C-alpha cells in the first residue's frame, strides 16, 4: 500500500480557533468591524513589544502600506536582500522608489552589514530588513548604520513570529515592522498581515491608509487615495487563538528542526540549516536544504524526485536581480549576487508544517537520502 503524500505544510488549528469562529457567526460580527480585530492587533503588538498593530489583508499589502506611509520621495533608493520574495521589491517599486539588491550570507541566507554598506549611495533613504526562513538578520550593525545615516528601517518579520534577536522580539525593530499570516506561518489567519510601529502618528496614518482614507468628519470625501486592506473579524478570531498558542508553536517548530537534524546529520551532499548563531537560535520556519556543488542535479530535479516518492517540497526564493518583471523596468541590470544565485538554484525546503508527524519527518528525510544515494 502506497503511503500518503506528505504535504509541505499543514497548519495546526487545535486551540480556541473553532470556539472564536463560532462566536463571530453567533454574534454576526464577520466584517472588519468586529471585536476580534482590536484583540488581535493588541495581542500581536504585545507579543512583539510594540505600541500599535494595524491588521491588513495580507503580508504583501502590509509592506505596500508600510513603505508608502514613510513618505519617501520618488527616486529614493531602498536597500533590500536579493534573496527574498517579490513582495519586498514590489512594495518599493509601487511607491516610486528604487530597489537596490544585496547578496546574502551563505550560512544564514540573510543580508549582511557588508552587503548593505557596499550598497549605500547618496540616494539611499531606507533599508528593508527581511528575516529569512528561520534565523533573523544580524540587526545591530545594520541598525547602527541606519541611525547614523538617518535611514528609515522597514523590518519584514513575515517568517519570524515568536523569534528573537539577542532576546528582543523580531518585529520590534525599525520604524515599521510587518508580519504575514499565510497558512504556513507560525500564526495564521488563512490570509492576513499586520504592521507594527511605536509611532502614534504613523499608526494613525497606516490605519487610515488601510481603510480607503475615509475621513472621520465626512466619510466619503477623500484627501488621499488609500487601500481597502481591512482584515475581517473571522480572520482576526483565528489570529487571536493562534497567538495564544505561539510559545507552543515555537517549541514544535524547533522540535521539527531537531528531528530533521538527527535524521540527516551524517548525510553527505547537502547543507542543512544553521541551528544557532551568536544572536539567535533557529526557529525553523521551514527546514531548508542546499545541495552541494558535487551533487549532479539541481533543486528542481531533487524536488521532482522527492515528489515521485510522495514528499512535498517548495523551491527557495528566486533572486530579485534576476526577476524578469524588474529587469524589464530597468532595475538591477547587469548585477551578480553569486551566493543568492547559487542557493536559489540548489535550495529547497522539506515538509515543515506544524501538523507534521514524526513518521512524516522520518519518511521525508529517508526519501532525501535515497535520491542522494
């Protein structure tokens, strides 16, 4: 009998999710006006040590609003990692700004102070810090540079719910921070996002932008174009239940990482995630694998072979400086970032969802061993 397919992600919804959703339905509060919205915003802000949380429809829109609200001028440059999701560059381009890409560290897959320093020009106005896969960016030197130069900081903590940097919560750094609540995140609302800030005026502006810039004194007269980016009470109800169990979620994720490590410890031909740095322990949002150069196939072929064995996978991010849409727009032409280019082609991640069983981890690891043999 063929074993069941192991999906790359299955969320865990075994807390108060059903109870809170039933309350929404029972009371009729299913729109963006319901009481769970404020509860979710306050709980996320509290978890990250922030004053304000502004819930939105997804993590990409969170970045759009966060960049727009900072009031940067057209043509200003924003430094970003090339190894990230398109949402980061898209938010910058849509705001009339210029994305400037930097390469990543080969071990943590995050942007580095050396890369950022080399990318600074007279037009640099902001840095978008993006924490990748399980370990945060080494923040202290980059934040020091930003403060010394007067640069704004956007912290994309989409993958870092519950993670810390030197003991301080990810999402607590920078002028604005953003989270995503897609089903593969440590806190999920199905779709959804959040912007966090300590700035009262900026929080008010973000709340207005996500609500079409309606005016309190005359609702349907608009001084500025905003977004309809409101989260629903149903989504927020899920979020409240998910934040309640966040410490347990982090424990589960780290246990998944340890189990994969034990199965793959002596396997040749791969680079596994770094378990810890001097500033953070890996939270294993996903369990990423990078094939060594002596493996005679790339990530795409490895994923195909794993799929044949019933194992779900996902590729690593594709570099921003190699994105056709951005190159057609004239951004990041003739650039090379060899570390990111290599891991984009030779990296993928194994099943990493919270509902993953020990048997599924063992099966996934064994399948990887077999395709490498």
